[in-house]
């Protein structure tokens, strides 16, 4: 198993995500995990092969292990400031 994404990083990502898409504040932790995991896999795949096409990167991303755990997303979500 690979090392999970650090909770502090997820706090920052969720903060930006909620700022850009406030409706996601109501999303379940599992939905947020899926979104963050997709972005994480795609970023790692792009870093591995920056010159590949989007389709090739997506294929590469599909084969990568998940680094974003539900527990980490739940912990991060509890630390994101409320939208006031």
C-alpha cells in the first residue's frame, strides 16, 4: 500500500474546492474522496508523463493506486473553516 495523502494537504484542497464550488460543502465524505482521488491520480499520472495526451494520462491515472482515504477526507473536512 502506498502512503496516503497528508491531511493538511487535503484541508487546503477542500478549502479551495469549497470556495470554487460551494455546493460541495453538502457532499458526502465519500463523494469528496472520489473527487480528490481522481484529481490526485490525474496529477500524478501527468507528472509521470507530461508529454502524453489527455487520453493517455487518463489511462495511466486509472492504473494508479489511491492515496486519498475516506478517513483522511473526514479529518480534513472537520478542519476546514465554515463558510460565513
